């Protein structure tokens, strides 16, 4: 249990940051889910537009410290490969 004033303040700050990060992570996952649903539906045009919307959101999560840069790049790459495979 935090006893010093500084430790108590850190606990309050962590709670606030956790709420913000959770919101950002949920938003990013929603964009990814839209792409995956379009892929599952087999609609390439919708999947491409959803991917175009998801890419900046995923990279924004990198700048906000939610994801590592390579993780975000991997997610985008795999989604793009799945979207491109729809036409084949």
C-alpha cells in the first residue's frame, strides 16, 4: 500500500493514464475489427477503405505509447496482405 504522498500521487496518475490508454487501445481495436469484418464478408472495396482508415489509427497508437512500432507495422502488413488476397 502506498504510504508516502508521492506514492499516493503516482497511484492517482497511473489510474488516469490507464483509463486513457484503455480508451485508445479500444479505439484502435475497433478499427482493426472493421477491417477483419470486411475481409470476412469478402467485400474488397469496403476492406480497402477500412484498412485505409485503420492504418493511421494503428500508427497513432505507436506515438501514444500503446504499441511498439514494429508491432504496429506487423499488424498493418498482415491486414494489408489479407485484403490483397481477397482478389486472388
